[in-house]
C-alpha cells in the first residue's frame, strides 16, 4: 500500500520531490499487519498540512517531502519519519495545539481538525509522536529540512 500511496502523491504533486523508503532491522522482511485505512487518513492529513502550510505560494525554495519508515522487530514498532522543506512550524504553535480540536494557526488555517485526526489515529494505535523543528536547536545539522513528524506505532505480525 505504501508504494501505491507514494506513486499517487507523486502523480498529484509533480512539483514536489517525494521519497519513500522502508528499512527493516532484520534480514527477513516481516509481514506487518496495520490498519491501512487509518494510515492513509494519517498520511493524507500530514501531506495536506505540508502542501498547505509549508509550501505556501510565497515559498520559492526546494519543495521536498521525505518519508522514512523503519521496522523495529525487537520492540515491534513501526517508526515513521515524515520530513519536509519549506516554511517551519509556527514558533508559538505547540504539539498540544496541533493535536487539539479546533485550534488553528496562520493565514492558511483550515478548520483545526487535521492535527486532531492525526493525534486521534496515533492514540488509537497506542502510538507516540513528536514534531521536530529542524531549523531550531533540536534539528539536524546541515539540512534544508524545516519540520519532521516522528511517529511510533506498535504493530502485529
């Protein structure tokens, strides 16, 4: 499903360089069981937010989204790192704000439920999440990335 999702996004947004990589920590690739419908809703919300907020009309830089999924078989976790270039998260907009229903920020603000859906899906999976401002002190050195969503979801075999 991930390959199909990536190809669909690439077709819909040819102006954005989108990369999807999956890494396994074992030699044998595991058959991981996940709720694909919920993951698609999760990815759709994150991608829409990137297109709408990070790649604003006045952003003339490199439009790139990188998705890395790692499978940790020891802890049975699927770790998703979704990073993007563009405009970073607003300084005064916290993870709690992003995940709260009806809270919105900026001139491109929607209805304030996209982040709430993301948080609800992660909670449904008993997962954890974090948003990294790559332009700040916690970010990666020497990168043009602006924001990374880090999501850890338990899985079953």
